[in-house]
C-alpha cells in the first residue's frame, strides 16, 4: 500500500527519530505533529495506473491506487507509524514544498503550539511519464558527453538545466531545552523562516520575490544581514534560476554579497523537487556543525551574470559558520528561505 515516495518518507523519518533518540513516551503525542512537503506525490502509482488503463487497454487498476498516489500519504504513514495525533499536514508548493514544511513545523513549535514535530520532504519523480513531462519543459540538463555525472552545472556559463533526483530527508523539531534534557544529538537550530511569492510568471523567477523571501526570513530570525555567514543556494543549474538568484542575493546583501560563500549542492545530488529544501537544510546543518563549506561542483566556466563566490569544485574545511540561509524557490512563485544557526 506504499508508493515509493511513502517508502522514502518512512525510512527518512525512522532515521531522524532514531538519531534524535526519541521514543513515543518522550512527548504528549497529541502535541506532536507531522509536516511533509512533496511536489508530485505518488508518481509511480499514478504512472502505473495510466500504463494499465491506456497502454494495456484494461479497465482495472490496482485497488489501492488512490491511497498510494494521494499527496498526503507520506505524512499520514509517518503519523500512523509513530502515533502522532497532532497536525498531519502536507505542503505542495513545487520545489519549495519541504522548506515550507520545515518552516511551518518550526513556527508551531516556536509558538508553543507543539512540543515535537517530524518535518521534511519526500519525492519519487523518476517514472517514465514524469521524466517525459519534465523533458517537455526543456529544463533538464543536456548530458555532458565527457562526464555524465557533471551534467548539472549551477552558476556556470555552460549550464544547461537540472538533473532530476529522488529521495527524502526529515528533521526533528522541538524546543532546545527538551532535546538537551533527553540527550538528543543536536545538529543546529532553525531560527527563522521567510516566504514571498513571485507574481510575474508561473515558471519565470523574479529577483523581487526571492529577495523578499530572504528579507522576511532575516526579519523572522531577528538578525541583521551582516550576521549571515553563508548561503545554501537553490542553484538548479537552469539559466533563469541561477542568474536571478545571484541578482536577488546582491539585492539583499549589497556589496557584501561578494564576500558570502554560496553552495549549490544540486550539482552533486540533483534536484529532488519537493524534497530538495529538506535535503539541503540537512546538508546545511551538517556543514555548519562540521565547519565545512560545501562545494558547487562542475563550475569551470564563469558566467558574467553569476559572479559571486560559489565555493567552486572543492569543499573548504575549517570554516566556522554560525548562520546560514537555505534558499528554495519554486515554479508557481513560492519562495521559501530557512535561517539555520550553529548550536552552541
């Protein structure tokens, strides 16, 4: 009864719960919730159903197709697995989905509405129908003939698009004093979350919307822009996104933008669509904790429009980072930014 996307979500949730040393007796389960983002839901199940209906000319499909394909299935299964009786919410805002899920979960914990939340995203878009749909948008990278693994080249002059990926990432959100008392392994803090919407075009990003999301996140975190040490970029490798995101960072940080290290990790793991924000949140927290700036790989041809410090081609170790932004910008115009801080 589980589509691939729900399987990913459950495995990631189990890893997060285990890592946090959490048990069902740790909290009031009525004050514990689940917040999951997914852009495409049970893609494999829906694709299989269409294959049966149209490809095999059959009038019967799997009886659990609706339950497997529905967008809220990953969140529902996590709630069932851990007996969490608080809010169980699913967010589908394309590539910002899981960043929104983490931000909304954090907001409820920060306001004292919840004591505990599992938050993140899951995506499984690597089905035939999904891949063909993305190809039709002309946003998929041209395969690098010399090195196919280098096909995604964020911020590079010769970038040609994104590489689709799948998977899941989950985090545990709770008041820090609770986590400390339980002896949880703490990677860092979420201290702010900002949203803003482009209203210019369904697929074309805007500098104003992305900049507004970053400013709103800084305002929510109650920090000045001078306190930001690094940025995890949305960095898809498409022509429009990378130049727009660069311009938005300059709009927010001014001349200081040239001194802020910026990482685009999609160059390594690809674009997980609705799960991208959660994975990149986790990577950002790990980078802060391990004092490492993650690289933007395959950046060997500079673009005059993308002229910031993208940490090209190699990680930088022994780099103390206290505050990092994690950007997630989406088709449909949803821009979400998380502010992450080293746990002292």
